[in-house]
C-alpha cells in the first residue's frame, strides 16, 4: 500500500461546478497537509496547507482534513477553465527537516 | 522576489554519463529539497539540505548526491545515468519554520538516451 493515494481521475467538469479532490494516507504521524496545483510542464504551485484536522478556506478553495479517517479533501467552488491542471496532495509529519510525501495527482479539466 | 530558480531548463545525456543540476532558493528560505517526477506521477522525494548538510533522504541510490552552499543554493548530482533517470527534477525551498511552506522551481527536464 502506498503511503498517499489519490482518486485517479482524470476528472472533467463543466465551468461553475463544485469539484471535490480527495486523498487517503496510511501514516498516522502525518500532521501537515498541503495541496499543490501543477500546470503542464511546470513546477507545482502551493495552494494551501493545513495543520492537523479541520477546515481551511482561501477564496474558492477549501481544504478539509479528517485525521481519524486518514482522509483529506480539496473543494473548488465555481470552477473555472483556468483551474484545469493536475492537483497534488502532500503530507509531512514535522515542521522542519522532514520529507514531504506526495500523492500521484488528479488531473482536472474544467470545460467552458 | 525571483522565487526558486533552476538551471538548466532541459538537458539530454547519454547512459553512463554524469549530470549536475542547480537550484537557487526563494529569498528568505534556507532549506532546499530535491524531487524526481516521472511523467504522470507525483514528485518523489530525493533528499533535503539545511545548513549545508543532508538532513533527510528518500529511497534513492547513492548515485544521487547533493550539496548546499553557504548562500543556500544547491546542486543535485547524478552519476552513471540510467534510462530510468529520465524525469523532471524539481527543487523546492522552504523556511526553517515550516517545510509545509515549500515553493517549487520550474524544474529541469532530464532525458537520458
């Protein structure tokens, strides 16, 4: 079993839809949870991070963490064609000197 | 703020050769991590440098080595290149206070023929 798994996708939605992207993990030591967006042939771009369980909102994006279920989600409201990218979840167990483990990514296409 | 920069952008090497990739971190960041990303996969952690020392290492062979300089910039060296080393190599920098605030460079695309 991989440490971090993501819904395989690809995901295709109409413009304006609410998108749900999900990851599960196996290591209960993970405490920091990040979401990255990666456009084709570019480096990943940090969208947001959360610590432990709970919700965090930033504009159209909401991150949720459920440590009891080892499950995290990213919701995108009012999706736009510019949101079309690969979304990567990532996790670490400490603040410093720690490896960050990434999921395989979910490809999202938002159709105008 | 220039953000994280990497050089070169693209590189083509032959099996058995050696390669050096370079990275300059974002201003204010002192920790540098390197990742390998194969096509269609998430980034795989290679190693992390802080205070010029390797602090963490992923599951990569000793052919992969690195260095961090006093100005926090870093190099990734790969010896005895294999076809399977073809990938996008990403450098990420973060502040000492949080690896969760990690910012990536555009990457170096390495092709081994």
